[in-house]
């Protein structure tokens, strides 16, 4: 006899394929033996433990500024953290944001990182069609569909979601375009690490604005800027926000401090126009549990005020060094087999497309690296398998019913964030062996 579940509960009772895959690896993962290029963890060396300890001591010592830091906080977020974020975004001209734009926008703190902000959107916005990129942020795309939304995945080119492809898909909707709920755009795409060009960023806003005018209703566009602070390639153009140009009050930015401070702090925020949506989001935070832990918000505020400059420089210097080393190793080990390699300029992912090698969980390549080939020569001894290599198959990164479903079977995302360079190079060597093994007569 089953408990009666909501539609969302019924959908969630069947874990997503990538959830099942990662759980399977986690159960038997051997630290120092197996190599995890799939997990989106930051590198432990980038977490400023000493400065976080300093921040905690400052919060404890200064009760007049950090009031009741170990009690409940307000659902909008710590006033200190909101002020610090405004100072950080404006002072460092993140996205070229100016003080005037920041002053007329509302900034709220989510209950548990940027993902909690994204989740809240699925509960305060009417279900409908969500326009996004392909490859897509698979974790959120799966969550959207479990919540009853329809994902319209637009294949990306080198600058982001393709405008011609978007136009074709919108035209194909016909009258169903009135069912569009919102646009969701990741400015450094996860999984592909394609950087949204500033021209494309503005063009996508213009599409949302045009539809809003045609339908006489605001259709919001959310820019997920989670990886923008990790722009470490000096050749890449600086990001330019569309918020200063938003005359319809439809553009929002969703950001996080996870990538530059520590994921465990779970600090996510949303910046955008005042209005019913922001008010509803604050109420949702209240319903969830009154807000993110207040003492953690106050710690983040202190680090932003006192240490963020050197911290940001150190983080990006570290990822730049790793990106260059890993790209060279990719070219050496896998170059002859690749059709395309994206990433390496921002964030900490590379997205590989092979000419002929399939990477999905049923492929010989995957089973070789998972040590489930059934051949002791490949898998190693049953009680002590050879090193396993975890990656995210492209099949999970593209929309299952989208235009890229077929090519996704020859793609993968690898992270150079968590593991150190020597282990990543070892993993790439195993990938090369897997390809050569498959090619044996």
C-alpha cells in the first residue's frame, strides 16, 4: 500500500539517471584510487579556511554589528550581507554594474544556495514552457520537468543559445508561445562551459522583451551567473549585465558565493526589479525555514568586506593554472579522437565531443572506466578493481528529447575543479586506453 504522493512526489520517487549513476559510484568510491572528474566540487585549496575562521571570530566578537547571529534571521537575508554584496558587485564592477543600477534593484538571499533560488522559482511561477540552452543544466532541467514545466532546449553555438535555432523553435510553438513561463540562461554554461557573449546576452534579453510586448505580459529572463566570478582567461571579454538596460523590469540575475568562498556556506542570491515576484520569493524563503543560517551570512559579509579581493585573485589564478595544464593533456591524450573541446576559460569544466567514441553508460568506453566490462584484464581483480574514472556522460547533459540527443551519446563533461592535476592526467590516460581498447581488432 503506497502513500499518496503529489505529482512532484511521484516523479521524484524515481531518481534521475545521473542521480543513480553518481550514487552508485559514491557507494564504492576509493579515495586516492578512483578519480572523480564528474563531481562539481570546488578545489579544496581554494577554500579560505583561515579567513573563514577569522570571519567567525569577528562575528562572535562584534555583537553590535552582527546582531543575534546565532538566532533566526529574516527571510530577505542579512542586511549586512546584502550591503556587502552590493558593495562587492558595484565596487568591483562585476558585470559592469554601477551603483545607480544596484540602488534601484532588490537583492535577496536564498535559503540554501543558488539552487534553492532556482527551486523557489518553480513554486512561485506558473508552470509552462521554460526556454533554455542545450546542453542544459541537467540538474535544474530535470527538476523543472518534475515540477510540471516543459523544457524548450535551444542548441547552443560558440556564443550561447543559437538565435536562429531559438527563432525556429519559437515560431514552431505558434499559439503555444503564450505558455512560455520564463527564459533561463546560464552565462557560463554548466555543463559545456560555453561563455555567453555579451552580444548574445543582450539579444536574448531582446527576444524576451519582444515576446513580453507582443503578449502584453512580462516574461522574465533569469541569468544564472554562478560561474561568472571564475572568469580566469585574460583573453575573454568581461561580462556585461543587461540589468542597466532593462526598461521592462523582466531581467534577473541569480548568483552564488559557493565557487569563490565555500559551497558549504550555501549562499545564493537574486538581484532584480522590485515587484510581486521578489516578494513571493522572500515569502517562499520564510516558508522554507526563515532563511539561510544567519551566522553563515554574517561570515560571508565579513569576508566580502575584508578579504574578497585577494581571495578572488587566488581562486582564479589556481583554476587558470589547472585549465592550461589539463587542456594540454587533453590534446595529448585525446586530441586525435575529438571533434570539439569547449571550456577552459571560465569555471572548471571541459566539454568534449568525440568523432566516433560513444560515452553513454552502456558504451564500452564507460564500462572500461567504471571497471564493469566483465573482463578481468580491464576491470582488474574482483576484490581490488583498477582505478575507476567518473565523468558525466553527455547523454545526461543534453535534453533527452532535444536536437542534440544523438550527439550527446559521444560527449562528456569532465571537471578539473576537485581533483589535482596529476590525478586528472592519470584519468585522461585511462580514457585513452579505453578508446584504444575499443579499437582493437
